[in-house]
C-alpha cells in the first residue's frame, strides 16, 4: 500500500468533495460502480469519466478528465495499471489536489511523479474500505 492513514484521512476529509472516477460506467457489476455509491453516501460528488461518457448515479459522465468543465478535487482511478500513469499526469494538468489508485492499480513511477508535482497520492487502496476502517472522525 502506498499512502499512509494520515494521507487517506486528509484526502477523504480535507481536500474537497468532487471526485472524478476514471473507469466508472453504468455496469453495476464493476467495482467502480459500488465504490462510487459509497463515495456519494459519504457526501462526495462523483463525476464519471469513461469513454462512453454515461450518466451514472445521477451525475453526467465525461469521456476524459480534460472534458470536465469544472474543477475536480480527487481523481480516483479504476483502470489497468499500465494506463494509470498517464491519468495521474492528466490529474496534475487538471489541477486536482489528489490522485487515488484503486486496489490492484500500481505504478510506482506515477506515484513518485504525482507526489513530486505536489499532489497527495494513495495507491493500491480503496476508499470504500478505508471509510469504514478509519471510522469516526472522517466527517
């Protein structure tokens, strides 16, 4: 795991409430769909980012981070590790405050580049697991 509990807590509570979820589609069987639901219940605005640009959980989707016409605070990445590094770079360009690579998404070079650019970064962790694990004090 990359990113300590203090970083996880900071991302979840201090960095804003708009999360772009890359890889989120209307497919209810995909992990991104369930995690996005948890994030919404935790008070986050979830913005789907997927080539299909579908509306998911009541939020309009966009084909890419660059297509989102407003600021995002956190970019949550549900793609293959080989594709995750460029998305982290797009998050830096977009002006996000943090990048979160989901369980199984690992790119150590992207982790270092993103941190060096001044963004918070968590890798190989899941907010749907971290929210209940860290419990009280997250709100």
